[in-house]
C-alpha cells in the first residue's frame, strides 16, 4: 500500500507491450463462480470494505484494532515479515510503537472484531516485503507459517500484497495448501499493483485466476501508478473515475467474478505518493460499474452488480483525515 513507508513506483511505460493482452483479456467471458459469501466462520458480506491496519507508526494516527471503525468488513494487518527460512513468514506486534499495545489485547481485539461480524487477515508483503515463494519447499514453508499465525492470533486468512515479484505456480500451490489447512474457511485477499493486472498473462493475474475457487477479493491499488490501459485499449491517467472503472473492467472481463473485484484507493492524499481521489469519486466508480451511472468518459458495456466493494490504505490514514473515507464509502458499499 502506498504511503510514506511503502510503495515505490516500479511501473515502467510497458503500455504497448500490454495493449493486445489487455484488450484480449476484456474479450474473455468471466468464468467460474466466486467463493460463497460465508467463506469463513466470520462471513464476508456480499459487498465489503477492506482496510489495512498499520502495525507501525509512520505519521498516521496510531490505532489499536479496536479503534478501526465498523465500516470496515475486512481488516488486513500490515505486515507479516520474512524469516531466514525461504517462503516462511512471522508476525511481531510493534507494541512499543503502538503505545504499549500488548499481544493479549491485540488477540482480544481480533476476537471482538470477529464477534462483530468482521474478518481480520494478516497481510504478506508491502513495499519492503521480501518474501519469495518460488519452489515447492518455499510454498510449503509459506503455507505452514501463515497457518501457524492464524492459529496463534486467530486471523481469518491472508492478504497477498507482494510488490517485488510473485511466482504464480508456487504461490497458487501455497494458497491452496493453506486453504486446506484452514478447512476451506480461508479469507483470501490480494492487493496487486496496476501493472500486475494489465494482462491475464501477468503472474499476479495468473495467481488470482488459479485460486479463484478460494479467492475472496482482489483489491487492486489504483495509485502510485503510471498511466495504464483500460479494457477498451485506451490509456487512462490515475486520479479519475475512468482510471478506476476502465482498469477494473480488465479484471471483470478477464476471468474474475465481480464478487472478487474491489477498488483500492488511498484514504487521503498523505497516504500515497499519487493517485488519491476523493471518496465521492470512489462511489461514482462503484455506481458506474454496478449500475452504469455516474460514469466518466468510459462506460462499461454491461454492469456488474455483484462487485465486492472497495479498499483503502489505510485505516490509520483514514483516521488522520477524520475517517472521511470510510464514512463516505462504507455506507455506499453497504447500499450496493
């Protein structure tokens, strides 16, 4: 997620190379069905808002999980860290940086969120994340270590936010193994960069398609991005409703179920280097995709009323801005 701590723009121009693939992806009919809404003991709503919670202080409001507004249906705890074992991850609560937040209180807050109908997942990666799952052994280590964190802390699942490369073959293997360990109750979210979802041949997109039978939602990051292709083959610049809708169309027509697609935007201009849009623009994009209203110059050829919802980086930056993002987008998603 972009902000002063994470998010570099490693996006090159690369547009011409993706033109044919992006347009071809949009010609594909969405296939497969999304995982059912009750895909975890804490059911994920048909329309859901995801927010990243920062396990560090980078100038945004320092929060405990209990401080995260009820508008958030999925809370992604950012981030788990790589260990010396290839593929394995661990999580350490930054108690000192979070004002003495104890592990016992953190675990109790996870349970309280779940009792309130929310899901809490552990996010893997971030701008500085160096987790590599590129062979069978590291895939096993990944699945085993994430499941151990789920057991230790009570997480409902995992968020994949790897920004430094991803191997679709072995990450898919790892996620399916993890889902098996979780008894088919895994909440699985992803937060790829825009460049990662321009084509169905990209490793991130291939991973999402390979695990779509267990995938909850892909909340692509529509920020810290260069100009990108929409599903109509035209180039769109970030910071507009067209950027959100025309790029979402690639995923919607490239094989993901609408319920597996969400729109990720910064909670404030301080949360990302570029690409911030007002919450009203997020709501316009949701309306355009689900109802065909409030569109910009791009209007999809059909509507996707089952669209999952929206995501923001982060709940902390949202709080620093008076929770203006979740106060506006949360009710709008609920009413979809």
